[in-house]
């Protein structure tokens, strides 16, 4: 076997083993900062979402509305309500900061009015010399490291050169009003203005605002808009897939899908587990108490398999970076993430569309790109945003 063939084989995503195909257990909790250490969780079974259901109609009429109500209560709201709306104007009132031509696309540096008094910087990449469009589009969010321009290098240039409009961005917890960030006041500013609205849910609304901007452009086919995010952006992607029906295909690149595993979903800038709810229904209720209504039982009753299932029938791709170990800890999805994926896939299978949810587990590490990562998201968007007819 030649060296280049061996390298190519080693770079392929790991196949799902028979053991992984049967895995339905929780992820072991490895983050020492978790408010719920949950010893023994990895030996408990993740609750099924299709138990007692006989048809797709049962899912849509019974189980799905129950799950949606539960998460909406936790998140506070999914969009501005009542007095909140005064803070949001027309998303097309953009500020153009500069334009330049790149190979195959035009790069527009602009700011979008995410709130009336808050303009967020973005890059808009528009295909050039590839016909008049309209083109499919992808919203691309960076992680907690580099700024909003990084997705152009990660995925944007590849997409734009092949006939996608791309809007790069980042979560508001990286750059909010008055320059606040996750650790320097962004969650508090959110609560001061909007009340009970968890930061991860505000990210969903921001992505929906970005969709509205893309929809307003003649170059964009609004029926074919996707989302991709890495790390912090991947965490947002999980919620965007569940609660932003405009987004037809979503890639979550190493979010660590378990809500209580090795990463930090509990932090104030994501789900804020320990913050008391205001009057819903008692001052003592928290996100932790709703995720884990039976603290005597290891493993949470509510977890992110529910959100992946809420994304159905739209396409969802989870990419993990640590297929080389059973329980790696840290931010990467590893083999234990199969349990959450398998439970969500049961719903997709009940609906007759199992091919629309995928888990590609690589050994590329916690990175936005890699020899197995790149073919996965590229083929996913080509299939679901280009080759598959829009609904």
C-alpha cells in the first residue's frame, strides 16, 4: 500500500461500530466545575423520545409540542415579546465598511443592527462570475477565540468560490453593547434589558436576524440557508437547529453535545443553570432543576438529544473531534456522544428520514478544519443545500 493511500484511509471519519450503534447511555461528567457532578451517569440510559409513539403524527401532535414547551420555559423566550420589540428595527439598515474582490467572490465588510443601538460586524461573501443566482447561503459563526472574520478562512472562501453566499459572524457574548463580553457583563446586560432570556436563546434570535438580512438580498435563495459553527458557534448551532425553522441544514462542529459532560454549558453565558427564574413558576426554579428533575437519579432527564430531535425534518450534522477515545473530557465530542445522537436518530427514523441526521466522529481534534472534518461539512451542504429540492 502506498503512503498516500494509507494517509487517505487514516483521514476518513470513523465508522460507527456495533457497540456505538447500540450505545444509549449518558456521558460521564468530567468537568470539575459542573454544578451537578452526577457520578455514575455514564451507566444510566438516556430517556427515549419515541417510547409510546406509534407514528409520525404522534410525534408532531404529542411529544414534540411537549418538548418544545419545556425548553421554551427554560430559555425564557425564543424571540422578543411585547415591550422587547422596541429594541429591534429593520435589519436592512446596514453600515457598509468596505468592499474588495477576492478570487471567485466579493467580500463586503458590514455591520448589522442586531438591536437598534447595537451594530455587530460581519463579512458578507457573494459569489462572483458564477451566474446571477439566487444562490444557497450559509451563516458561519466562529468560536470563543478568533473574531468574526475567521469563518471566511475556515469554511467561507471554499463555499463562496463554489456558489454559496456566506455571512460570517459570532455570538453576542464575544462582542455586545458597550464592548461587553461573556465574562465582562454581556449576560447581565441581556437580562437588564430583556428579563428572562437565556444567552443561548438570544443567540438563536441573532441567527434569525441574520437570516432575515440574507433573505432580503436578491442573490440569496431563502429556501436554501444553512448554518455552521465551531465550539462556541457549535453550541449555538444546536439551538439554532432546534428553534430556527428557517435554517434548513445545520452543522455543529464539536459542541460537546452532552449538556453535562466535559464542557461548560452551565456557565452564565450559555444556560446559566443556577440563576433563579423570575416567577416561573416559583422563584426557586432554575435551569438545573428543569434539566434534572430527579437529582437522585444519575444523568439528566432532559438533554440535547431532545434539541437534535426538534430539528427534524431539517438536516443536522454533528461533527466530533475525539473518536480516538471513550471518554476524553474537555470540549470535544467523543464516542460517548453516540448515545445522544442515537436517541435523536430514533425520531428521524420514526419520521422516515434517518438520512437527514448524521454524526461524523473524527480524530482531527477540537478544530474547525481537518482531513476528515472538511469532507464531512462540504458534502453535507452540497447535498442538503444544493442537490436536495427545497421543501
